[in-house]
């Protein structure tokens, strides 16, 4: 802290007695304060227009305008309200002193002045003002820094969103076409080439997703999506995912599962799968011979209350008083190269790689384990590693989950977030299930030619009939001309984007419904009038009038879309297609009136599941 320097402060002395001004001026000047004087309240206000003192010594009793009136004016003006005022008074009346404080004074001095007391009080209030000004300056700088950081974060987030879109759009074409190509007759060499192409594309997608996930976690945007799930079944699917890699490296992958784990658990399995996929993928990457074990056990006893703060949608969970809670321990053990002791302490740091030389054998972004640690912490768990260099490693993590008792878990699992996770694992399933989709007629709204071709071929593969248009405006024209069961709507397009197009579709649907209700009401009134004239009774008349006024439309035909130029009479399903993958993309789709969305690149399995979800197949 800098030493107090009186020369840095200007004091305005206001008193109608010249002798008092001389005494005060002499005392203050001797110490080194800068001073300026006024002999009346009006003159003091005029002086403040050209000089801004750091403190005011103000006489309480003056002719024309007394000190109390002057102080009121000062405190009502934002430019002078923060200047501390010390009253000078010969009065010892408590009422006068209270009036001074009521007007905004910080202190008072009684005449005749005691020099030491005067200087002590002046210095005290100047130091307080100086400290307050410094705090306000620091706060302003902090706010400016925060605003700059937020702006930087917004720019970064938008940049990542744009890059995600620009990369995912062509990736949709690459992965979509390789997926379709693998479903055509190929010789073994061609299959190998196409699978290599697909694996390379998937590896690139993993890197993109890691960067986006790290950005979300770093900015605190990652949220949990809770659902009910059967862990053992889901874990089996994960191990199947790695089967081809295990076979190619001649390794063994085994799942050791504690059968005391409840069948139906509640948690964010997507995050659990992401952690396990990363750990198992690393184990395979760093293991040349031997085996990899995935071990899941339940810790005995109950754990503390769940934390619902990070839920994207906690409806149905925060309100439910689940009494059953357990802690699970996940372990991934390998017989790979292991980790040096000096590297283990840094292994979960962002961008850290145990092998960092230019000639390194193992590729990666150095973000995977950092993401795993933050995801585990997001779920109130812990993560760690045990390793011996040259012999292998064991990564473990714990998470706390709710579980349903057997009677609560009876029947089908329900998806409390409104998103199903149906999966199709091979071509035979596609062949048998596409028959249920053969009757569907779908409108594809997509501006990229390659993506048009991919999704049309995917729909053809699933047995659907599809028409394709280039933008939202063309989609509106097409809906006037033909009937469709469902719309696949790209979000970002020229002319009219998917969000605006969907909003216009919903607006037209509402207008059509209103017109139908109006016609129905008119028909009901007309029939009621005829009934009345024919003497069929007042009860029938009042009932039909009530129906008309309530807007009910009994026995009306319904259609998803109009033919011959009429517009939809009921709500058509719109599925958004987006190459963005940042926070708020799903919400933006739903806010525009879309029913659901698929993130590019879109696999035929995900597309099939989405169609079956929304068409009841």
C-alpha cells in the first residue's frame, strides 16, 4: 500500500466567516493539503462546477443557503454524491448532529477546532475514500476482464461450433457412403479398403468430439442426462464394439460383472459409456499381447444423496425420492506397456501424453483422460490409475447411482429424457426391420448434394420413399403439393433455413386447425338451427352450440398433410439434421418446433431408430 500523501488531495472549505477560512486553510496548508474556499453555499456549488474536491468541510449555519441544504443538493447529484462531507458546527445539540448525518454527512467537527482532531478526522475520511475509490476501480477492471473473458469464450464457442459444422458436413458424406458401400457386394480386398476408410473417418470424428467435449467441460456447459438402463446389457454392447480391434491384435477382452448389481440403474449412461470407451480404447492401443479385463463391482452400503444440479432435465428425478442407492467400481486392466512413475501424476492433465517425442508410436490428442476425469467428477465420483512400467495398467473410477427395486423395474425401461436409444447392430437386422418402414414417404430438406445422396440412399436401404428439396422455401412449396409422413430438415441452409422453415410449417398448421374449428362451429350452428326449426329440441341445440363455442371438432378426418394444394390439418413430424454439436443445439431445434434431431454424421442405424421412434414402428 502506498504511503499517505496529503498533496494528492484537494479539500473544499465552506464557511461564511473569513477568519474560520483562514484558520482552516492555515492548518491544512501546513500539512500539505491542496485547498479551495467558498464563503457561501451558492458559491460552493459554483466552485464544484470547475473543481472536484476529495473532501468538503461544510459550515452548518450560513445565510441564504445553510449547510444542510447544500449537502442535500450534493448527495442528489451523481457527480458529487460520493464526496465525503464533514460538517463544521458550533452547536452541541444532538438534533442538529443527527440532521447532518441524515443529509449524508460522514462526520462533524465542533467549533472552536482542535487541530489534531481536525487533521485526524480529515485524514481518516480521505483514506477511506481513497480505499473505496481503489476498490471501485479494481471492481471495474474485474468486470471488464470478466466481460472480455466471456466474449472470448463466446468467440471460442462459436468458432468450435462453426468448425464442428464445417467438418461434420463432409464427414457425413464420407462415413455415410462408406457405410452404404459396405452393404454392397465386395471382394475381401475391397472390404478391407472400405473398412480402413471408415475407421479413419471414425478416428477423425473421435478427435472432433474430444475437442468439443473438452470445450464444454472447460466452460461448465456439460450437463447430465439421467435415464433408467440395464448396465449389464449396455456393457456387453460396449465390448462388442471393440471386437474387431481385439481380433486384429490377437488380444482377449473379458467382462467380469458383479451379479449383485441391481438390474435397473438410474444415471447418465452416455457419460459412463464415454469413459469406458476411452479407457478400453487406450488399453487396446497400448497392449500388444495378452488380455484386457473390464471389471464392474458394487461397493457395499449406501452412499450420500444424489446431486441433481448438473442435470439437463431433472424432472422425474429430483421429485422422486429414490431410497435405493449404490456405488459402483469400474476397472479396466491391461497387460500393456504400463506408465512410468513420473508420468502417472500427470496422466489426467489436459494435453499430456506419456509418449511425446516426434517419433512417438501412439497417436492421440492428450485430452481423453482429462475428459474422463472431469466426467467422473461431474457424476460425483473418483478416478485413478495403478501401473507398473512394462507390465500393464489398471484404470479405475467410481460413480454413485440410483437403482430400482425389482417391482419398480418391472416392464419396459422408460426414457425420462424423451430420447430413445434403440440400436441396430448388423445388416441382417436392417433387412428384417426395414419392412416396417416401407410405407413411409419422407421429405428430405438438405442443401448439400453429397448429403442429399447419402440420406436418400440410406432411406432407400431402409425401404422408404423419399423426395429431396434444397432449402426451406422449396420444402414449403413441396408440402403444398404432396403428402409426407415425416420431414428430415437440415438446420443450416440458404434462402430459408430449417429453423425458420419449421416455424412457418407450425404456423400454417395452427392456421389450418383454426380454420377447421371455425368451419366445424359454423356447421354445428347451421345444423342446430335446422334442428330447432324442425322441433328436435332445445337440448340438442344447446349441446351443439356449446361444442361450436368450445372449438371441438368431433368426427373430423385428420391428415398429416394436405393434397391438391391444401395444407396440413395435423402436426407432421419434423426431425432436425444438424452438423453442430454444441450446447443449446437440441434446445434450438425444439424451440423452432422440431420434434427431435440427429447430429451429423448420421448412421443408418441411428436414422432407422429415429424413424421407428416417431412413426410407431
